[in-house]
C-alpha cells in the first residue's frame, strides 16, 4: 500500500506494536511527571466530575503528548493536528462556559463575542484542514480528510461525559485502522495507558485530552482511507455532529 503523502509509513518507521508501546510509555511517563509538578497553576487542573468526586485533568496533556510523540516520526501532519487540538482544548478547559453547540458559538460570534467554543471550532478546524492537505494529494481528498480529523476530534469530545467512554471509543475507532498501518496505534496506546485511572475516576481527559485523542485517531482514519472511505467517514461524522447539536439543545 502506497503511504499517504504526509506520512512516512513503510520507510523504516516503527510498526504497530512499536508505535503502541511508544505512545503508552510516553503517556505514562508524562502523567507521572505532570502529577509531581503540574504546569502553571496546580489548581487549574482540578475538577469535580459528574458524580461529585474530585479529579484532575492531567490525563489530558499526558495522552496528547503520548499520541503526538508516537505519531511524529511517521506522520508529522497528524502530530500537528494533535498539538493544535490540545491547545484549543486546554483553552476551553480554562475558559469554557455553559454554552454548547455550534449554533450557540456562532450566535455569540454574531454578537461580537469570541467564545472558547468558537476558538475550538475554528482552531481545530483550520489545523485539521492543514493536516488533511498534507496527508492527501487531491483537493477533494484533502478537504474530506480535514473534515474527518476535525469531526473525529469533536465526536470523541462529545462522548466524554462519563469515565472511560472517550478512551474506549478511541480504542474502538482505531482498531480497524491497525489493518492498514501503524498510525492508529498511537492514540490507542495513549488511551490504553490511562484507561485504568480514567475508569477509576482519578483523572479525566477534559477537552484537551479528548480533542487530542480524537484528532490523532481521525488522522489515522484519514491517512488509511481512499476517497470512498473518507466520504463515508465524513458523512457519518457530520451526522453525529448534527445529532449531538440537537441532543444538546433538546
């Protein structure tokens, strides 16, 4: 199989097991160091989860680092998408408010207010289009790849409402991609690394981690599919976004 333009698959890079292990190890290492010395204000990483239990958001930067580091040698474009999604997600973790959904964010923009949701929408969207343009050769494929990356980032964040759901979704979405290359092993390794702590309600991904994992697995899907697969994934993701918009406003 010919590698996508923005990847280096098949050129001596690590295989599936190596990529999974690299992401897993990098994530565990980052999480340990982050727990010992959280960046910035330590209190900014504290949250109360859906059940009222105190948790930390430190899983977020750990999985983002693990995914980006493992995918960088094979697909720098995917690493770019992960980094941008992490930055935008962290901004929303810090500045987010009660408003949810695209209509709310665009409505605020029309009123002259730039919400954290709008930062995510345009920041992750732009980075995804750039990554898609680097991963594919033909204009339509570039556009579809960008939609897949941004849409998957949104989907993973959409389901991150209970412990472990986002990580389990990433493992499920990434598994078929292992048959076509090693890129999917990066987000899968990072998600698996902290799944126990996530399910145990010790930590959570937050917007930072959920968007980063979603961008990573979305990049793997985009890189490993042709136009028909890209169109099918893009259509499904748009439908999921529409459903999430209606469910959130209902």
